[in-house]
């Protein structure tokens, strides 16, 4: 949880199921490799679920689990605090 990019990724997933490419657009400056690593770590921690939709084209999307949803108030509070910091 304490690794860089974890909070912005969780914030991107708070709006519901999100495709990999949409997470990338929501978190500028995050490389695909690092995003993939963080998403895998979040899945292993039980905070995020990975789904693969079969069909042309195959798409992968991520969403918060019930445990991840439980963190929503904390994530929102941290985002509000970060937004209030001076530049």
C-alpha cells in the first residue's frame, strides 16, 4: 500500500470497473510496467479484481473488491488532503 502510484491507481478505480488503458490515462506519468506491477500487487492483496472480457477485442478491466471498497473513505480523505496542500 505504501508504494508510489498505489493511491492514484486506487482513485482511478473508485468509479467502477476500469479498463487498463483508462487507468493509464487517469494517472499521467505512470509507466505501463509499473502500473501492471502495482495492479498485480493490489490484486494479490485482495483490494482489486482483474477481469478479462473475451471477444473481439479481448479487454482487461479492474475493479475494487469489497475490501478495496472498504478503503474508499480513507482514499478519498487522502486525496482531499493532498489537493489542499500548497504547490
